[in-house]
C-alpha cells in the first residue's frame, strides 16, 4: 500500500503546485530567499496528507521545482510592476 501511495506523488499537478505556492505567497508577503523558501516549503509538504511519506530526495526535488516556479512568478511580477510605474 505504501508504494502505491508513493507512486501517487511522483509528480505534482499544476493545481497542486499552484496551491502550494499560493499558500507560501500568502504566508510570506515579501520575497523569500532560497533557504527560507526551502525550509517553509519543506515544512508545508510534511503537513500535506500523503506527502509526509516522501523520501528526503523526492521532497528536495519538489522544493526545487517549486522554487523555480516561485522565482519565475516573482520576476514576472517585478517586471509588471516596473512597467506600470513608468
């Protein structure tokens, strides 16, 4: 049973990624450095039913995937803000 549960979490769906990122963005209003983001996201992943059984390497993989998305969103938001302030 545990291996089936682990297989279910081989990848995150777009909805799951968006939900996790939205939670972090709502919890932390300012831009997070990688270390703070990684710590916050790791704790969050441990609290999601099913994700608490992930191996450390899989959890780190998810955190890195989410970090890249977080960085992209922040850069996009910064560009938009700069264009609007002109």
